[in-house]
C-alpha cells in the first residue's frame, strides 16, 4: 500500500503527479504547512525531518522528491517514467540532482538570483519536448519547480521560452491536470 503525505503546491506535488501518471491506487493525506501539521508529534514519528513528500511504502517512509520519483518509476516500469538503460537512468539522476540542488533553492532568493539559474535549465532543456528522450520523472520534477517559480516570482513573459513550452506540455497531461485540481481544491497555503 502506498500513502502520500503532501502539502498542496509544495514539492510533494511532483510525487502526487507521478502517482496519478502511474495510475496505481494510493492514499493521499494532505498536510497543512500553514498550520504546521508537519511538526506534530504524529507526523514527526513518521518523518523526523518534518517534510513533505513522505511516501509510505507498506508503512515504511521514503522521503525527498527525487528518491520518491525514482522509486515509483522503478517499481512501476510499465508507466515508462524512466529510461530502461544505465545511461538514461544516469541522465535522469543528473537532471534530478540539478533540479534539487540548483533550481529548488534559487526561487527563495528572488527573481534576480533565480533568473540566471533558471536560464541554465532553459538552455539545458533546449527545444526538446522532454528533458530526456521521452517523458519521464525528470519532467515531473522540473515542472513542479517551474510551476512554483512562474506562479510566485512571475518572470516576464519570454524569459524562459523552453521552460514555458515545457510547462504548457505538462499542463496538457491528464495526470498533471488531475493533481492540480485535487491540490487547488484543498487550497495552496505556501510560504512566499
């Protein structure tokens, strides 16, 4: 049994999207960051870091977006969310490391700081439809970070043309639309 602890609009959105892409049954348990539910003794007993996502796999916690995405892609290979060769997997890990270590912290430092960082991602993506040769967990991870940047810092139109095109392709996907609908219905209450 899979259980996802998530906060609407937070980084856990990526894992939520992946679960919808895979189409597997899972329990989704929202956590309010505004109410500090991630700091309750009950949640800290599950994840002492007090962070989302927390993916319970038959009761065992797995944390961090990249780890959770990699696990889901490997456990459910029929979904095709990860290349099936060693170089493709390494490229996926490379992208997700870049996303987690470089893109993720950039937004919090403001648009002036984030612009050159996201310009790197825009160039790295290029005009390809997807980050790798086909749609993958990398695209899900990249989308969630760009979704947050675009909706919070509102870069001028055309600043990141490749990321903008990728964003449009992503929101056309049924799993992404479903996740956005579910999370919006609960309500986004994220730190600025």
